[in-house]
């Protein structure tokens, strides 16, 4: 006859259990040995629990053969509120999926080992929750849900529903709930949405739950979708800055949010544009919402164009406005770039904005920008050589050659081609030679000057090499050739990874 614990003793045991659970991985069997844990434990919190991540359900306390009595799942786990149910000390994202210590039912073990049998949903009814929390079982349920009959889908839903919230936050179970939103009927979708009531923020902030919220927004009716949006509205700025919830906000913007969503960004445009996640949300806002909904945000953005252009995240917002914005907004941005093109072209982040401006600006603005890039002085000198050798500015210069009108392109080629021979074997020189060949085909540019310049580079190199060889063969010391001493091969830094993909 086990000793009957008092309430205080039971609380002390729970505290001791919680302390030990934070000191490293332990099996559930060893933790609970010596006490009739499942029979004696009376949880103080009867609702659903949530945390940073939940272990799949076959690792929790189970009944015979791993069967989870669905209405009593929370009671069976025995965890207090806000306590993560993964193995103590092991993050959910790094758990070992084939850990031999994981408790599985005989049916799940047979499913994982017996690859010859043709499994159907009927074979696993009664174990759906356990299978949904298993890597292979979850994938099996997802595949079968797509072709399941309404009757089988209802049986599956009946098992999932009591533990729907836990599955939404599970590394494998979340995919099953997503499939239910895709293939379930309207009653089933509405029931799952009801399970999310009051927990939309927690789900949106969670790594796996945010995916379920996005899927719900895609497949629920407008009235049900409005409830989700309304629950997040007071926390929009918090969600925008979350690595997970920002995707939910982007999905809301895609499907057409209420005016209150973009209005909550007013006064925070520069702050959000310079945030790694906020910049994505602003791009979606400028690209998808109608002008009336985003006009206040655009007006605020125009006040900080220079600052955003040089920011590692803000430059993407400016690029978005230039690329897909209205002409009036694009022209306002380009006007602020004028007079700073050379500085921006040599900047790691701003050079991306300069390239977009050269491509999408109006013809008159494009001519002005290219003239500023060339920087022709009254004495005939220019800054093209300096830009050509710059690790970042060479990219806008190449884009300018492509985007320029024929007259300006001719001027650029006359300046650039004589500068290529010393750069021929550098990354910049090789890229420009390839681009020139592409321009010859696309724009029907006369190749006489190009070939003459490039061939003269080869001839000069061969002559210098022959001169060196002859002097070495005669046994004399090789003097410095005047031609070689005037050739300066600059050290070219590696180009930007994001920008080199298009070349």
C-alpha cells in the first residue's frame, strides 16, 4: 500500500521533479520510478499547455500499446502549465528521431519496420495522435488525407480534435493539422479554428504553430478569418518583429487585411524597414495593398530614403518601391539619389538600389544617373576607371552599360574598353567581357572596337612574354619592361553574393 501524500508533500515532489528535469536528459521511466505517478497525479491545470516546442506524443506517458486516451492527454503528461514536454534539457529541434529510448506502441514500431505491408488509415485508427507525432507516421497520414473518404477523414478528425492544439505546435503533428485545413470540410475547419481561439498569438510566435495559422488564413471562411486577424491586431508590431509571426502578418497582407493593420505601422516605418523581419512586411505592404491603404506609409518612407538606402535591410524596401511602386513614388526616390550616385555606387548596400534605379527610372532620369556615374570633367577625365576597379561600383557600372541609350552606351564603351586589358584575368574583367559579348548579341553593337581592344590585350601580353623569355635565355638579368611597369592589376575583392547570381 503506497504512502498517501499530503498536498504539500505532493507539491514538494513536483518542485523536485521540475528541478531534476532541468539537469540533463533522463528517461521518463527513471523519473517516475518509486511512485505511482499516473494514478496519483492530479494536475492543477486542466487546459492545454504550450511552450517553446513540444515533443511528439509517443514520447509522453501512454496507455497500453501507446494508445492515448484523447480526452485525458493533458492529464497523462503530468506537466504543470507552461512546461515544455520535450525531453528535459533537449531542444525540440535537435531531438533524435530514432532515439531508442522513445516509447512507441507495438503498432507504430511495426509500421516503422514493416515496409512490405500496404498500410491504410483503417490500420492505425485508435493510434492517430501517436502516429501524427511521429516523423514517418505524420507523413503517412498526410498522404492518406489527400485521398481519404469523408468517413475516414471524419474518424481521423475525431481522434485529432481533442489534442489539436498540441499537434499544432508539434514538429511533425503541425503538418497533419495543416492537411486537415486543406482537405477537411467546413465543419471540421471551423472546429479546428475554434481550438485556436485565445491562442492565436502564441501559435503565431511558435515555430510550428505559425505555419498552421497561415494555413488557416488560407482556407477558412472570411468570418472565421476575421476572428484570427482581430486577435492579432493589438500585437501587430510585436508579430512583425518575430521570426515566426512575421510570416503570419505577411499572409494577412496577401489576403487583404483591414485598414487597422497598415495603420499600426504609421510612425514606425524607418524602424521596421531597418529590421530583418520588418523589412519583409513593409515590402509586402508596398507591393500588395492599394494606394489608399499604404499612402501614409509611403509618405513617411520618403522622409528617410537616404538612411534606408545605406541600411543592410532598408535598401530592400527602397528597391521594392523603385521596382513595383507607382511612377510618382519611384521618381521621388530617384530624385533623392541624384547627386549621391557615386557614393551610393561604392556602398555595399546602396549599390543595389543604384542598379534598380538605372533599370527602372524614367529615360530622362536614367540619362542623368549614368552621366553622374561617368563623371566627365571639362578636361576630359572621368571616374569610370575608379568605379571599374571598385568591389561594389563595378556592378552598377555594368548595369548602366546595359540600361543606357545607344548614344550613352557608346560613350561608356569608348571609356571602358581601353581599361579592360589590365583587368582581363581578374573576376571583374572576365565578367565584363562576358557582358560585352551578351550586349553584342542583344543590342547589335558593332564588335570591331571590342575585338580590337581585346586582341590588342593578347598581343601586348604575348610580346612582353616573348621579351622576357629572350632575355632570360641569354643569361642576362631581366629588366623591368616599360610596358609592364605601367600595367596595374588591382586587387579585386570578391563580389557580393546576392548580386553575382545574375551575372
